[in-house]
């Protein structure tokens, strides 16, 4: 049986309590993309013209790589394939992509993260994005739910089906 070395107990308590205080101080209602709304930091994702203005669809590197810098594929979990060339798509050759999803088409119709998601959109809503979604602020009034920055909002009953159906016409 391991002996407790009592001289370490105060340090362990300080570390444990500090972690608890830090964790309880996390505000789940703060926009995780807030830094991307700072007009002085557009250059984080966008190329700037000679006059310093933003090139809306100009990115210094593939947008997928920029998304992966904060959202690595191994942490995303199950996701829609990206880097799909819609002009050479054999699985859905007659796919008709709605205008609202034609974003960042500087890559010859390549499906990217920003095809379905917008980093500049609302990140919370009083409407659920899916049936089983839990609120960000349980017991709050009003309750808020994640939007997942979807260009076509999720639905409380149908989940992400409206977004999927915009291109796939399966529902």
C-alpha cells in the first residue's frame, strides 16, 4: 500500500482547487470564434489587398488547412468529407449545390469546411440544431444551443437534414 507523503498534500490541494476554479470559470456562452470577428485580425484567414482590404474569397493557404489548425481531423470525429472536387464527383454527378453554399469557390468547386460552416455566423441560438441537443446554459432563460455555424440551420426535429438535403436531395 502506498504511503501518503503529507508534505505534498497542500500542493495537491492547491492544484486541484485551482483547476476547479479555472474550469468553473469557463463561460460556455462565449463565442469560441470571437477572435475571428476582430476586424484588425482578418489576416488570420484572409489575404489582404495592397490597400489593406480583405479579399473575401482569397486565402493564403487552403481553407481546409486553416480550419484544421484549430480543429484537427483526429478531434473532429465523424464529419463530411472535404477536398471533394464537385466537378468530378462520380457518386453524385447531378448534384446541384445551392448558391448559399457556394463559398470559397476559388478552388474549382472543391468542397471545404466553409461550404457548410461560416466562421462569422451566430454560434448560439434559442433553437436546437438537433433533437437530442443539450442547452449550453441548462436552466437558463432563454436556453441557448450551438448552431455549429451552419450556413443552413439545423432543425429541432430533423437535425442537420435540411443542410444535407440542400445538395443530396435524400430526404
